[in-house]
C-alpha cells in the first residue's frame, strides 16, 4: 500500500531559521514525527527557539505499544536563532528533505533502548 504525502508549498528559503530581529516573544520551531509499524513505537519531537527569552527547548513524546505515552522536555540557554540545535539538532538542505535528526544521547524507557 502506498500513501501520497502532501508536497511542501514553500521553497528552500522557508526551510531553517528566520531572522530574529529582537522581538521579545519570538518563537520558531521544527517538528519531527515518526512511527515504526513493526515495533508499534511512534513519536513527536519539537525543537523550539525562543532567543528573546534566552532559551531553546526540546520536547519528545513517545507513543508506546499499547498506547502508553512517555514525555520529556528540557531547555538550554540560547540567545540566537541560528539553527535548531536545542540540545539535539537537525540538518536540512532543500524543501521537505528527508529528516536527519541527530542526538547526543540515547533513550532508556522500561526495557526499551532506543539509540540513533
């Protein structure tokens, strides 16, 4: 079975971060969602920059087999909007590219060990 995905309507200039311009409550985020139908593990990762408030935040939600949810969030000090590192990070070079998230850590959760 093949599923068609929505094509991005924006160009490469819309990918990545945008000029911060000193707005106090400026917020810019990138999201990754994923699912593995074999293990029945899914998740959502959000990396958000809030340079006017002096931090970047990352949240991870995992949907486990059987429907249980695991969640973790954190912040790091940050006063720029140069990229989406947020303690994790990602790279992209074209509109709607395959995501290449990177993480310096692993996740250990009740017998599940997930490492990229």
